[in-house]
């Protein structure tokens, strides 16, 4: 047991504090989603999030990434309040993989060009040659990790890859540069069972190797139980289950399904 | 035979110059997916600025450069309207196009045509003056081709730089540019600057060829440039070794050839713009057919 005390920022590495969010305020479609919502994530923790449709999972991710603004409350990453930063400014330290495999790469560019762009993240995009030939070997070794044979197809356009290949590539590209937080929004949902297993194993590998603080939303209860250090279940903008490392290790898929049923009964269906 | 040669020369004299504009519009329309209507205003802008500068005795090559920069500034305005004020792409273009009409009138001091006969132009001074004898009658084609090829090579080179890759990415998948920590809006503005710069440069060179600037010369330029780009890129899509920029130039030459042939067959000048619109429609429709075929070839997105 390490006796080293975690510093305050490491314990609350990522934080959503007193978040309020209402959609379509004042109209007939008003949705009051979050009232005083709180979530803290420790550094290097891998959190999986499950929950019914419309429970606010994607919205949490959007609030963290800055795709939509909070009504009130504060968003912290690595001890810093990031509420004022624009989405692209937050991307410098938050990586995101989407459910839609076409969002994480550029279809009209080649694999090599996509990787070269990602490799340059954080520095300036000036008039130097886009693809640095000396980095190609490095890109190859990275692609070999995927075990998809992409290392021999560097000059292939990404649009000709399958969804699973693209998603694996997107994940690799996203984690190429150092990140404070990795966000995965149902990133295996559009893939067939075998591809999603492959991509999930790759996720686990990359997260552990690079010690990434990760927030993964999934509808796959098996993934949620088998991967990650902590499991959160959401319902109607609230956390209804929050299982830390010890509790989670004894958690079964059956327990989760039961919990889900409880929630549905409350809803009256 | 002489007639055919004369016609070919006629086509190429303007074809290469319009090709420069087509390269610019390729950047906005194909790379950025931005239908930029401000081209109708920036083309005569380049012409008018050149006329004013050359009449004042400025070096014609310098005039070309200034025309490029001014066109770029106009493109920047289109971009700012769209990106910062969130006006739709089409309307931003129309606003700049309309505003350019007044700007151009101010530059020409209120006159619709601004001639500058017997002044030095890129076709009569500098390297062009070295051409003598038979070569002299081809100087317009030669200089047009050289300018066009230089622009093409520079743009090709740019598209391979980091900034160029980012530009291509922001037309293709803006979300990807955001995840790289960059603002795709900024890249849109950069693309519009380049596109309208090239257009104004084409306007400048065409004015020097005819030794006068016409404030109305912009009408129909959008249609012409878009048609060139669409014809060129969809006809030559299958040919791997031809880059898209070359395809745009070839498209411009083919388009010009269609117009010249129609004129030669006796089409009255009044029908010219109608013909331009018809050609554009044909290009658009055939492009859709091509695109439809291409989509079906896509692989199953869930299979690994
Ligand atoms: N941009 C928006 N405008 C209006 N309402 C929205 C918007 N985004 C989300 N909502 C609403 O907020 C609620 C939560 O949506 P959210 O997408 O976060 O759910 P989710 O948990 O990701 O669901 P799913 O499992 O279906 O992906 C839903 O009721 C939805 O209608
Ligand atoms: Mg969702």
C-alpha cells in the first residue's frame, strides 16, 4: 500500500461543480437536465458511465469539452477552471472519440497525413512541410499496435477504411499527444461485436500505458463492468450509482440490470 | 487550318488566366466546401486596382501582387462575416460582392471603364519584351501559361504544408480541426483569402491583356469559375497523376473552348451569359451523377 498522499488537484483532477443546465429555457420543450450536479474524478482514474437514454451522459461530455455552455457552475481540469475556454482551446488537453467513426479522422486525407496533423498538435501549423519523413517509422510502430495492417497502407485515404479501422485509428490519433482527460462517447457503439472488442482492448491498452484520466460512456454493460476503475450510473441528470474500485470489483452485470429495472419501474414503464 | 490555330490561341489566351481564378475557387469550393459568391466582386477589383496602379506608373508585376493582396483582403471580409458574425456562406459572399461594386467605382473614379493604353504591362515589358518575331504573337498565351503554372505550383506546395493540411482538414471535417486545438473558422478565412487573392490576380492579368479595366467584368465569374472547377475535377477524377489544381485549370480551358466554339457557330453575344448558365447546370448535374456513383462504392462502415 502506498502511503503517499495524493495532492488536492490529483484527487479532484477533473471536476464538475454545482452544474445547472436547462435546454430550451422558457419554451414548451424545456428540459431541466442538471440541478446542482457534481462529479469529481481522480487523476489516472478510468471511469465508465452507463445510464438510460436521455439521462445526460453525452451532455456531461459536451459540457466538459465546451461544445455547449453551462448555465451556471464550474468545470475544472487539472486544477484549472476552464469554463471560459472555447471548445478548440480545451481540445489542447482534452481528447475525444465520438460514437460516429467519421468524426475522429479526416476522410479525404491519407492515414499518413492524418497522423502527421495529429503529431503536430500543440505546435504551430505554419508553412513547413506537412509530413515529416523522419517521423514515418514512428507512425508505423504506432499503427502496428492496432494489429490491423494499417502500417502498410500509409498512403491510403481514410475514407476507404471500415468503421472499426477508422475508430481504432481515431483512438490512436487522439492519444498521440499528452492529454489531461480522454473522453469516449459510446465509441464502440457503431461497430460489430468483434470490432468493438478489439477497439475496447485497444482503449484499455492505451489508457493504462499512457496513464490517462478517462471518462467512457457506454451502453455495453459488459464493457462497463469489465473495464475501468469506477462505474457511474446516471438517470435523469442524477448519479444513481457510483461504484469505486473496491465496490466495482464485486459488481456483476446482473446487479446493473436490476438497477436499471428499478429505475424503469420508477419511470412507470 | 489557320482559323483553328487562331481559335486555339484565342481559347488559351484567356483560358490560362481564368485558370488562375479556377485554382482559387477550387480552394474555396472544393477544399473548403464554401460556395463563394464574392468572386464576382473581387475579379473586377483586381482589374480596377491594376488599371489605377499602372496608369500611375507602377511596375505591372507589383500591380499583380497588390491586386492579389487586395483580393485577399476582400476574401478576408467574406470570411469574417461568415465566421465571426455567423452570416450564411452564400449571403456573406453576396454582401461582399455588392459592396465591391462601390469600392470598384471609387477606385475607377466613377467611370465604368478605365483604359491604360500604351503603358507597360506584364505582356509588353520585362521578360515579355525579349520575345521577338514569331514568338511575339504568342506572348499572351506564354505569359498567361507561365503565371498560371507558377500559381498552380505555389498552391500545390502550400496544400502540402502543415497549414495546407489543416486547411484541407477544415473543409473535410471541422470537428477534427477542433480536436487538434485549432479553430476551423480561422482556416476558412485563410482559404477565402487565398481564393479571392487568386481571383483578383486573374482579374489583374486579364485587364493587362486588354489594357483596360471594366467594372462589369465580374458578372458571371462565379458561374464560370465554379463550372470550370466542377468540369475539370469531375472529368479528370479518375486520372490519378493529374492534381486537382491542374484539373481546375484544364476545366477553365475546356469551358472557355465551349464558349468560343458556340460563338464561332454563330451564337449571338447576347446569349453568352445564358450559355454560361446552361453549361454550369450541365456541369452540376453530371457532377451529381458522378458523386452518386461514388457513394455506392463505399464500404460497409461497421465491418473491420
Ligand atoms: N442541444 C440540445 N437541445 C435540447 N435538448 C437537448 C440538447 N442536448 C440534449 N438535450 C436533452 O437533454 C437530455 C439528455 O441528453 P443526452 O444526449 O445527454 O442523453 P444521453 O444520456 O447521452 O442519452 P443517450 O444514451 O441516448 O445517448 C435529453 O432529454 C435531451 O433531449
Ligand atoms: Mg449520448
